[in-house]
C-alpha cells in the first residue's frame, strides 16, 4: 500500500470536517439602515441581492469589504423573527460567525464534542439556494452558524 492510499481515509475525514469562514452576521433594524452604516464604516460598495427568507423569518443581504471580509445583514421579516429580541434588547447585535462545511453532520458532531449546544434543527436557507444551515451556542458564549454549501460563493 502506498503512503497516499494509507492517508486517503484520513484526508477524506479532514475534508468533511473542514470549515471555511463565510461571514459575520450582524442584526440590523432594516437592510437599508445596515447597508448605509456598514458602507460608511467599512467602505463596503458591493452587496448581494436582498433575500426574504420565510422559513427562517429574516431578511438577509451580504456585503464584502475591500479586505475580503463578508458581512451578513439580518433584519426581522416578522414580529416573531428570531432576531427581534436582539434588536429590542440591543443584545447579540454582532450575532454570529458562519462557516461553510461539506458535511453538516460531521461538523455538528465536531462542535458538539467541543461543548457547543445545538440551538435549532437544520433548516433550508434561501440565500444559499435552499441548502441547510444550523446554529450553535459555544462555551465562549457566541453563536456559530454552519452552512452546508461547500461550493457556494456569494454574488456581489
């Protein structure tokens, strides 16, 4: 057996567990207000289309700064939106860090093994073409979003 063949199962598992930073999620009262503020703060000039996500009860839009950092604006779609409480309390406005993964189950197991708590079941996300997303609360008190869309690229 060659060295490459012996390493193949390990590399496959590493590939499945690989998580690539996708975006930083920020809760805003409206997408327009968020765009205006982040454009001034971080010189963001390129934005994706706006997405109204009925399943997750939010509006979202992505912007990329000149350094390549991607920000997701998240605004409530309805009064019972999961981000409405954050706006009312002015809490968790810097809401989450999102990672792209090829294997949601493997990444979920990795985060759970590290002490992260599952916040909800996987759901489809319109901004990712219906691919699944899932949120976790880490032992360091911040939220991680996993996005099962390994080939996804935002269109700005």
